[in-house]
C-alpha cells in the first residue's frame, strides 16, 4: 500500500467515527462559501493610504509619494544619490517601467544576480493593516529582485492599497492573478540570531523604499 | 528513523544545563524580550480583538482537522494542477528516502535549507550527509548551530543558547578563506560576514528545501513566514524546490490564512507581521524568468494521524509560534537542548511523547509546574497543561514512573481521598513544623524535601491550617 493510501485510510477511518464522509464534504463546502474570520479594526481604517504609509515606516521601510509614474525616474535617481548608491537600477519587464524615460539612470532588465546594489519592482497591492507590499512574481517583476537587491525599491499605486488582507485577496482574484509566488513584504529583512539583538539586512535587502503613486 | 533523542536522560540534561554558565547567560538575556514583545503587540492590536482572533484561529483549525481528509485531497489536486508533486510520507524514514530520491534525480551535490522543523524531525541533514550530499542551513541561527554541530534549542530562535563570543569563534574557525586578522568585533560585521558567505551558497545549490507555515487547500500553495529572506532565496534560486510539511499544516483558504497570520507573528516575536510571507504554487511558469523548475511537497505524517480522535488532537492546532516556550519557567531555566529532541518547552512536552512514544519521551510532561502560562498565551488555545496531565496518567498506567514516586503517589491518594484523615495529618504536620521552626522562622533543610530546600529556605508555618482557621470563624 502506498504512503498516501495508508495515511488517507487511517484518517478517513478515524474521522468516520464522527460525522460521515458526506457530512464532512458538506461542512467543507459551507466553509469554502464563507471563509475567513473576524476582521480587526486595524484592517478597517478609512484612510488606507495614510495607514499603509505609517505602518510601513514602523516596519523600518521608507516611503515617499509621487504624483505619477512619469515622476519615478527622477525620484528614484534622487533616492539613489541620497543613499550613495550608483545611478543604476535592475528591474523586470513590467510595462510601467518599459514606458518611462530613465534619463541618466543606467537601467537593466532581468532577474536578480549575486550582487545587486539596487533593484526595483512594482507591487500589485499594498495592505494598510500592516504596511505590507504584495508582489506577484513573473517576467514583469521577477521574484529574485525582491530578495537579492541590497536596497529594494517598490513602486505602488495608491489605488491598489487595500485596508486588510481580505480586501487584497478579493482584488487579486478579481484581477485574475495566479502567479507562481505572491510575496508579502513588510519592511527590510532582519535577524536577531546573533546575540538576540535585532539587526536590519539579513539575507534579503538592507533597506526597503516604497514609492506611492498618487 | 527520526532524529535520535536524549530525552530519557532529561534529568541529567537539566543538571548539565543549570551548570552551563554560557547557556544561563544566554537564557537570562532573552528571558524577558519575547514575553514583553508579545504583550505589547496584543495591547497594540486591542486585547478584545486579539482574543477574538485566538478564538477564531482555534475554531478554524478544529474545523480543518475534523475534515482533514477532504481538505488534503483538495490540496493535493491543486498542487498537481499547478504542476507540482505531492509525496506522502508515513514515517520519517519515508521522508528521508523521498528527499534523497529527488536530490539524486537532480544530481544534487549541495542542498540549501530554509528553517524547517520537519526536516529536523526527520533528521534530513545527517541522512543527506551520509549519502554524500551536503546540506547547508541558511537561516542565520540554523547556520550557527550547524557550524557547532548542534540541533536547534528553540523552534523560532534556534541559536538562542549561543553567546556572541561563541558565534565569533565559530566564524573564525569556519570561514578560513577570509583574512584571519579581520575585525569581527561588532554584531553588524558578524551579520555581514554570514550574509556574504551564504549569498554564494544560494547560487551553488541544486536543490532548496524549506518548511511550510501553512498549506492552502483552495490553491495548493505553501506558505513560508520569515524575517531574513533566506527561505525565499533557498526556494527561488536552486533548480528544484522541496517543501517539507506535516499534514496538519493545512488551512482551507487564503482568507483563513489571514486569521492565522494575525496571531502568528504577534505571538512569536511581537511583530505585527513578519517581513516575508510568501505563497508559492508549483514550478516556474512558461513565461517566468526565475524560480525552480521542479516543485515537490513532502507531506509528513509520522504519528500525527494517530493523534486525531484522541485527547491529543488539540495539539495538531499548533502553529509553531514558540509563545509557550518563551513563557515557560522551566524552559527559561534549562533551555531547549535539555528536552533532548526536536521540540522543546510545553509544546514539546506534549508532542514528543506523541511522536517518539511515552517510553522515551514520558519524562517531559513531568517537567511542568502546571503554572498555566503556556495555555494562557497559546494563540491556538491548546490546553497544554491538560494534555501533559494525560501523558502523566499514561506514564503511570504503563508503570513507567519510578517506584518511589508510585508508592508516594499511592500513599498520598489514600490520604487525599479521606478528607478527615487529610485534615488531621496536615494539621499535625503543620503544628509540628511550626513548633520546630519557631526560633528561626524557616528551615534550611527538611527530610524528604532536599530538592526543594536545596535552592531556598522553607518558611515555618505560623498558626493553624486554613481549614481549621476557617472553621474557627476566621475570615480574610
């Protein structure tokens, strides 16, 4: 007997002592029709954009607002200069980036490499509840850019910021997105494994900056 | 077989732990960190809302466990639909064999690992090494203890027992390709060095192994929750990704995962949300430029289906946040290694006898004062003290308890079941002790109680028993 059959038979035999199989299937259908639990008040703030920014900063990200995507090259160049980073950025094939005039910035398109001083991704959504960016992997925004950049820049439309996780999942479904990975990112990477002292910049980015458009 | 335990030597382990000065320093330094941070996160969210989420999380997991076969089938179907493979492992040996097969087919020489307790449970590292494949732990804490040849002493802070000077020594010994005279004084230089060394390893490995905090039945996704980003690098850079998860990690939907996420980080580290929460499904898509080409899930049972339908089923709600461990006075005193197997603290005291047998793990449920802090902070409201009591009963029934304790318990039960006798005896004992200790007001030593008086004085009783005083009309 295969491991699967052995495990499933044992499980079904035990669970059958309670409700029958048909009752269990009905219970599952009922749950799937109305999933989720209570939505806390932090996930119901009226000013979702304001709450997102405040909480992202609390999670050690930095945030700035720009009026439109056209302002991104200039704002990014300034951020890079202020951080003493080279005037260069690595990003994916996202149509938003392809249509921009990058001016003096050296841009390259592709996946993350072993040394990436600065990378740029477009987040699909933001969640105000915890100041979290939600990215969808793919050619437009390769997942490795999120983790290999020393400094990770994320651009996010203010209209894509949702109050709580439930709203965000509903929006993701409505957009028909089924990427290989959905990455929730809340601040830059960190570790307290040496001496129990929290330090920013473990294996992922040392810094995270979010540009909110609009 | 599962990783070897030293649990039968629990008593000796605790004695060694108490004498280990480095360990005691490390434990003292962390004692209040986790506790304070969880309390602050709960306050910040609002106590009522947080408690409501704990109820919801408990109910959600109860529902999932009661219908687990249906959800597992749904999950498996979704993983297949996304191009992934599900491998069912009845035992730890099965899991080892499955992982080795995948690694061999991938012609793997090096395997990168995110933090996974299931891999620890199955002893994957030693098994791969015996078979000529090099496992590299990439979580910073796991990396440190791998260098030291140890196992984790905490499920979310595996190197919590290691002091900074010990980390420094370990790095000097291991990173011999670096300048021997380099400055390693600051914590930041240590972190940078580990980051640099491990960054190269991510690109070398053919296979990446991670755990899973949850598995979503609706979508077939596996979720990892981390702060460092090592798990994501381990699963997105190698050609093959293996997820090792036990089968109770299932939650029905994405919305349900939000309920668990809302209590997980707050209970663990006091964060509102961990830095990286990643939902993964299947191998890279036709148009994806990165990500693994193969995606495998090893679903481990290893004794868990035997817990369903028993008084230990509630334990399967555990989301491995570590709150019970952080709040346990016994853990805070002896650390994690004394427990002798993979899972320490209260959750380990319940889980270990379930997974490796009461004969081997039966001592752990005795290592509790039943103070109840573990249950009071458990986000899944697992009745840990009650289950430890069940294990004590089973240990007693199986005649595994030492004979002196058995006779002592029987004598005590005889008296306790006869209240008049109990009252006469306690009153006599209290009077005698009060008389003997009248001069000093305390005892530095008492017969049969050296274990207690070894660390502190016993105050001499003053006056009569509570029952006698109450009867005489005294009220507080």
